[in-house]
């Protein structure tokens, strides 16, 4: 200190400036190392967001060891097996699959007893089942329409052909349904489908397939989903998530980022309703256009695009704890050991939710009783964990080692910014503590995006999102999207507008369940 006091003022200022610069570089270096560790984790590491037992204990801090033990207790399932059983066994083929019987007889030269020489007689059969695959193919359905005529030559009457999806249709509704399922359920781009059909000897051009998809959109998806949106907006709780998709611009001008918004009902609700909306930009008009004047509880992440409609409509915004946990898990994976202090209580919140569900399943509670149990546990236990978590977060936020631009700093900032939404679940037992259901549904579209890469035009994005809505809703309601679309296309002309609800995926699924129950009784 004395030596520094003897330095000239200019030298002292230079030293102070260099020290400040060194501190800045050290912080930037730490952030860059964290980003590099995140990249390596993304490329080569495990994708699970759970904290593994014993990880934080490697750092040798008692508090972190206790946090890790707590995380291990909250994330372990009571009575779970410590290791996976060896082998996978051989499952029998499902009973609903059609059986084709091939009878095999013993050759004539082996039908005599090798010991006494007497002719052996049949005593039954041994059965062996093997899966046989019949490749999908086009079958030409030929309609021979009877013609009758008046003997006096006054009139000729011809039997009417079944109505097609479009006038003078070349393909049956089953072909249209197959295209929708192939592209939007199985993620097969149209150019690959064109090649598949060519191998089967059928020339079905990509443009023709696109015209067929547009026909399904115009005739089935648009009228049904307009009604479906009205039904979805009658729900008091909605979940939402969004994802970017590139869209090709005209005249070779490259591409731009567009957005897919997904809206869905609660998983506990019956039926499941999922709608996907296409927007050219990620701004507040997207949520406002879809929700209109809807008011209720909206479960989403912290995106600011929701702010306008939330404030204007008086919507209660519920946060996602899985989204909050993600920051701390990334920080922990990059070596920020203090992140375990937040990961452990967050893991405890998730464990309490799983424990409630396990108990409700074991006791076979109905929806009302399940929510009553959840409300009691959240009030008595989750609220305590929630309060302790924010105490830890406040202490970490004041620590000098916490960088605002680092993953830990981002996680703490998210907790502070979303404190109100993240606490909504404590007072409302209907609300899940995460938005994973809508993220999982949206991941279906993201998988498809990896195959088809871009939307070809704004209309392409709109058609895709509406057909994704039909496919996802059918899938979540336990019905085959191909079977649903084929049947709904056939019923369109005979279903009045007043009964259009019967053709929504959830309405169609409910009717099938009612038919099965009636047949069982």
C-alpha cells in the first residue's frame, strides 16, 4: 500500500485501469468458458435436466453436498429398481392384427413311426407366429355404374358414383388422408413421397400432392378448426408455446424467420384440444389474434410477446418451472457449482408433484379429489420449498462471483422476473408447474422441420399449421389420424353446420368411444 502511495498519479491511474481491464477480461473469459462447456454438453453430453446424485458433492462443499442429497431424494422414485432388467423379452403380436393361417403338414416319408413302422395319426398342431409385412400400395377402385333405360326410349338413369373429395376426383379420401399422415405425422417431405410412389409404379407428382393437401385444408381443416378454436377458447386454462420456422422468400431472395404458435388445453382435461397457428413475425399480434378477448389462466414461458394480450385481457399468467430449471442445469453442467443450491429445491417441487400423482393413481381418485390432494400438498409443503428457494436465490444474486451474463445469473434473473407467474400454481390446483405438454407437442413440428427445412410460402405455413392441428389433436385423443381424416372427409357433405363439432378430432374420438361402449354393453 505504501509503495502504491509513492507512485505518480498517472502511474496509479494506469494501474487501476489495467486492474479494471483484467477484471473485465476475467469475467469475459469465464463466460466464454461457460459457453464452450455448454456447446460441448449439447454435442456430447446427456440431455436430461435432472441433477445426478453425487454430482455436486464432488466440489467438496457441505451445503452443496446436502443440496445434492436433497435432489437425489426428490428425484428418486420410491421402490424403483436400481437397475434395468436384462434383456427385453419377446412380446406377443397384438390380438387386433389380422392373422393369416398357413397350414404345414408332415411330409409323407415321415408319417411312419420310426420304431414300430405304424402309420402315425394327427394329435393337434403347434403354433408359431411371425410378423409378415404387406407393403402399402395404391389399389385402383373401379366403379361400374349400372345404366337403365326406358324401353320406349324416354329416359336413361345411371347409378351415381360416390362423391369425391373434389369434383372429378382421381383419388379416394384414403389417398388424401395418407398424404396428410405421411407429411405431417411421419414427417416425409413431398419429394420423398414422390420417389416412394414411383418405386411402386405410381406417378404422383409433388405439385399434385400439394394440391391434394390444400383440398384437405380448405374442405376439412378450415371449417373444423374455426369451430375448434371457439371450443378451445371456452377453456379456463390454456397452455402455449412457440417456435421459429424459416420461410422461403420469392424470387430467390433467401428466407426469413416466421413463427409457429401452439395452443392447447390441459392434459387432465378430456378431450385434448391442440391448435397450431402460423404467424409471419413474433410480435404481440400473434397471441392477440388467436385469443381475442379470452380471459383465464395462460401457462407459458417468459416471452414478452404474450405481455400485450395478458395485460389487455386481464389474463392470469402462470410460469414454467421446467424453463426456470433449465438455466441452473446449464450452469451446473458448465462448472458453476452454486447452481445446485437452486436445482435441489426445484427438484423437490417436481418430486412433490410426482408423489401426488402416484398417490392419486394408487387410490384411483377422480379429477376433483386429485386436485384437492394436490392443493393440500402444495399449501403445506410446496409453498415452504418455494420460499426457501427464493431465499437461496437472493443470497446467490448478491454474491460477487455471480455473473449477470452467465447461466446462473440468467437463471436468477428469470426467477426474479417471473416470481409472480411461477407462484400461481401454489394457489390453483388446476395449474401444472411446467409447460412441458405444449413443448412436447411443439417438438413434433420441430422434428418435421428437420426434414422439410422451410415453409415454401405463407400459404404453405398456414396449411401446414392447420393440418398439424388435426394430426396432433387426433394423436393426443388416441385415434389414428389417417382413419380420422379419411372418415371426416367422407362425412363432410352430409354433416350440417350445426353438427360440425362432431367432425373435430376430439368430437370424432368421443363418438368412437361411445360406439365401443355401446357395443360392449
